[in-house]
């Protein structure tokens, strides 16, 4: 299992995934870096060396040298990615002698390059899990603007796709795009992401003192507050609702580069129906989600986001609350299929207002039913057990 991020770092397919695979009868060994995400500083109790082996809850974890960084500098970020690619490739060649399957987790692309090179030297299978489409996401986020650089990244992606025996993607749109780029349909599998179910259900978080009461209709957004989330549209929708004397309020929980600017704009617009709360650990967020009436997902209009399903979608569905899905494409289709909420157009304040008013005017029993629909759909198609079962099928085949 090659992944640049692993526990104790916050990571999606880390220790819990490895343990679940072990329960399925697989012998799992991890190849990763020294923990430094998200702050870019090596965690206490660790120091960088060429290699360190430890066992975490029964899972052997091999840590190899990495240049720790997660800042805004493109050069330092590249050094971070490339350093792990080189060290994981060198040590991976030694590990591969006793390996049947490499499971490589992307991003970054450099993990796929490392796995692809190892694959050249040994007759083992490579399962490549794509969580972030490159170079599309690099272009969409503005990390890379150079057309030449983007074309080089695209060529490297194609090389990795050719080396992989099986490719796992998180949405139908990802699969369609890869097919357009020449990847064989038969080796692309859709496995939806799951949520941190234990943390959400067994949440120990305390409610903030100034959290709105039940006299308000509480619409909560939790997660990164950055440019991709385009939350100006939410402020504009809040202004329209305030003019209509609506009891709806937006609760924005999280941190990010846009928080300060949005707070200033909220004050300038004299909005009394928008509240900001700092980010809380995953172990505490479940209490906040469960206390809201509706949970909001919003991303800006972009072709990439039409085929992306934000990870908060699964978390929202897992706690059994109605969703207000203001993301176009695959994520909206998921809500429609589940019957677990309503859909609004991305970056359209008018559409968001219409959705809020519809939800606000519904009987509480209907809202409860929407939440139950979302939770039921999650358990059947998106849960950890469902996802691990699908991965196990691929690995056994």
C-alpha cells in the first residue's frame, strides 16, 4: 500500500482501510512518508531518516525519507512530492520481492510514478486509486498555469494509467473522462468514498454557546472555506433571505484562505443570518452536523467539479440529515438518487434561496424522512463496508 499520507496524519484511506483489508484475509504492508501533513512539520516522536519501520495496530508501516512541506511555494511542494516518489521507489523495489499487489493512492501523481516504475521490474499487479484528476485539478485550483507544464503532467498520467492493471475512481464522471483519454473501460471501477463513520456517530463535541437555537432554520456547511467553495454565493443568498424575513441562517464551520474576507464581507453586508465557527476535529464534527436542520454542499462552477463528489457529501449522508446540494453534476445526481435532499444550481443565489425556502416550509417529518433516505443510501452504496468489499473483489481477482 503506497500512500504519501498515513496515520497519524489525517488521511482518507489510511489505517482503518488497512485494518479492514486485513480482516478480509489480506496481508497488508504500508509504504509511506514521515508524518508532516497538514502543517508541513514533522510530528513529535518522529525524525526523518532513510527508513523507519513500525507496527500500528497490527499493520506494518515502513516510513521513508521525505522533504516535509505543505505550504504555498510550488517549488517546495514539488520537492515534497518528488522526494517521496524517489525514496518510495527505491525502497519499494526491495519490498516488491514479496508482494502480489501494489495499491497506490493518488494524489499526488508522483505516487503513481513510483508504483509504475516498481511495476516495470516485477510481475506484480498495480491497482491505482485516483482521488484527484491531474492535470485538471492543478488547472482548476491555479496551482499550475503553464500549458507546457500541464501537458507534461498529462503525459505522465497517461504513462501511469497504462502501467496500472486496475483503476479505481470516485465518480461516474471520472470514469467517463478517463475513457475519453483512452483508458480501457474494463479496467476502470467506480468505488464511492466513505465517511469516518465511527467519528461521526460517536462524536464527543460540545455545542458552541452561540450556536443558533431551534427557533432558526439552521443550514450548516462544514469543511474547507477556500476559493473552490465559492461561498460568496451563500452570502448573496443570505442577503436575499434576510430581506424576505426568513428564519433560515447559514452556519459556516471550518478554516481556509477565504474565511477572513468572507467575515469582512458579511459585516459589510450587515448579515445577521450568517455565522462562522472555527474548524473542529473529525471526532467532534458529528455533534454539529446532527444539530443542524439541513447540511450544505457548495462548489464553484467548473467542469472538474461536475464530476467530483465532495467528501463531505458522504459524511452528511451518514449522519442522516437532509442535504442542500449546490454542486452540479455527479454529486447532485447522488442526492437525487437517494431522495436525501434537494439540489440547487452552483453559484446561483436565486436557486439556493428557492431550495432553502422549499426546505424551510416542509413538515419536520418530511425533513426527517429525507435524512433517513440519505442515511439508508449511504449504508447500502457508500459505506466503509461496501467500499472495502468492492476493493477486496478487485484484489482477489
